[in-house]
């Protein structure tokens, strides 16, 4: 892909491959990350996202291909000579130094004047909300506060690109959600490029300008969060981002700008577009919250695609009720119905009921199967940690 701004990207990866012995962690990856962008590498453990980050940082060298920062090839350049800083999941703070001294450590090693260093440290501690904690030791801080110190220590060096490797992974859910908002605010305020690694889909959707979804060392889709969620390109992306209902079928002939789609359940639908060959195996995707449910005895909705099935379970989740419906071809569909009205919730069909699921035409998206081959070894057999 190329940048849309016409400027040199902050980070460019050109056909980058990384091998560890017989294991290929990243495969011919070409990617541009724009200036000032909050860019997230998202995927399961072992997909290559951390390896990609480490190659940008200079902790790993590509087996093939080039890594460019601001248009300059930095292959072979050590990490400390690159205009990047990295924030890890482990805070890696010096326990014998206070907050202020930890943040200033890099500036002192670079020989920055004491007065200038003090000013920059003060600014960054103010930015991350730790000005009052400047004299405290790391052991006197909470996990969230320690991660803020690590962030300030990276930002104070004025990197061109800030690399963040699962920085919120060790925090509890409530604190993690709060820091997601703070990280996005800080990124907008400082205006530098953030490259963020996570396996948490909600985290990626919340903070990112764009997301690269990785699978077995390959990027399957790069897009804005809304596009990745609503318009996935492959079965892997559809299944990995949130909860998806994947209905297998076969594409038919194109007529009047629409493709006929015959589902394995026996239903024939029409979908906009003509990008599929007749006879091609495809999947129709509908998100759980986009589905409506009604008993089969009720009138079928006009102008809305629908399938019939049997309710296997109905689970109360507080804000919504989750239903699992099995179609005639054995495919299970997840339905989320908001619990906006208790009377309506009580009327929802229970287990064993025959129901009709329907949806708006523009809420269905057709995808191809992921072309990435299954790995010969599991992540645990290949890379023993989230090194990949």
C-alpha cells in the first residue's frame, strides 16, 4: 500500500521477511505508516506483529527487505541510533531512581544540558499526569502509574516514532480502558507517529487511525477501524475482529450489478458488486448486533434477506441477550438483542424454538477465505513467547 498524503511515510517496510531458523515469522511484508498516525499491528500470538515492531526498533534485522524511517534505509543501524523509542509491557524502570530520575535517564546519557533536561522532564510528567509523583520511587506507584513513567521516559527523548509493545497488557480491565483514552489523547497532543502492538481487538478499534490485521506473518487487511469491523476482506479478519457470523456459500452469475449468492443452508441471496467468479467459494458475514430474530410463524420481513434455524441457547448478559441459532447446514449464528425493554426480553424465543433471522442488505458483507496456510508448528513450538 502507499500513503495518501503524498509525503514520505514515517515508517516504510519493503518486502520484509524475517526467519528464525526454519520458522518464517514475517513474510514479504510491504507497509507504509504515515506521519502522525496511530497505527496498530493486531493479531493473535505468533502472528509476527512483535517481530515486525522489533525490526522497526532495530532489535531484530530483516532476513530480507528494507526498513526505512523518514525515507532513510536503517538496515544495520543499531536501535540506539534510530529515531525511535520503545515502550514495553514490562515497565523496566530503575528501582533505585525516583520518577523524575527515571524519565531523565536517557537525556543524561545523551548529554542534554541540565536545565533543558529538567524542563523536558517536567513537561512530560505533566503530560502523563505524574507531576506530583516526581520524587517517588517506582515501588511506591501503581502499575498504571509505572506505565505512565515508562511512556514519559520514551516521549522525553523526542522520537520520530514511538513503538509500543502491548504496553497495557499487564493492567486490569478498568485501568486499561482508562489508559487507552489517555494514550490516544497524548498521541494527538504530541503529534508523533505511534506504532502499537496488541492482540486485543477492542483496544485496536478504540485507539487506532488504521489497523493492520496480521495472520501467520502476513498482513491480511490494512484499514480504518470502521472498515476492518464492518467490511472485513477475509474469513480470518471477519472471525478475529469481534464476533462474526460466517455463512458459507457459492457465488453465482452477475446480473444488474449484483452477484447471486447461494448459501449452504439452501437460501439464495443477492449481494451488490461483481468481484466474485461464478462458482467461487465465499462467505456471507453479518455481525450479531445486526440480526433480527422472530418466530418462523411470524410474517417474513419484506425486502430483507433471512435464514431459518433452531435456537440452541439464550443467555442473559445484562445489557443484551445472546442467542445461538443453528442453521440447517450446521452453521451456528450468534445474535445479540439489546435488553432495552424487559417485557420484550421476556418474549424472546427460548431454546428449541424455530426462528427466522433477518438483516438489512447493507449489513451483509461477502468475504473470501484467508489464503494464508496453516502453520506447521504452533506458536509455542516455534516461538516460545510472543516474540512473533
